[in-house]
C-alpha cells in the first residue's frame, strides 16, 4: 500500500489535502503521473495543512457561486453536437470535456470536466442527464441533448 496526499479531488477516494492509502499500482500508474496526488512524506504534513487552508478559503467564496451556477445549469438544456451516422449512432462517444465545452458555449460558466459524472457512456443521439459536483454538498443535474453535427 502507498500513502499519498491528494492534490485534487478524486471521485470515490477523497478531496484535496486528504491523506489516503491506495494500492501501489494505482498510485504509481494513475494518481501520481496524472498529478492528482503526491507521495506522502513527513515534510508533507505542512503541504496538507496548506492545501486544506487554501481549500477552505476557496470554499467560503465559491459556495454562493456554486448555488447560483446550480440554478442556471438545472434550468437549461445543454445541446452537445457530436459526429453521428445516419441512424443516430455516434462515432465514438460524448466525453466529459465535450459536455464542459458545451456548457461554456451556452454561456452558463466554466465547469471542470472532472466534476461531471455520466451514468452510462453516451453513444447515440438523444436526451441524457449527467450530474455535476460544483462544491461540497452542491450537486447539479445537467439535462443534455446530444445532436448530430451538421
């Protein structure tokens, strides 16, 4: 088992500043190379307190923004253009980055692609929904309409 300090929120594992123990392969092959975590050291405890202090300062300021963004997101339907065949099957699938770009293009603000969770992969045109974690305890449901690109 490897002991790590998370530098970003990782779904199902923890949020920035948490000290977690994960299997060596998960740490070595995913978390550390992607920049989601750093290896825990005794000197790393100061980093943990710095990360948590910065997170709490941002949390107070961004809670009101998250509430406002949630109401804007839930009141709109986001249209996501994707390359599709004649029967509506997509060439590939809709990625969370595509959804984040569509939200920004609709003028609703920026959201992080890592905060978007799809229940199942989107591989055809139609209506779908996704959840967006905007803040601790603030989760918005995003209505999506996947259409074929012209």
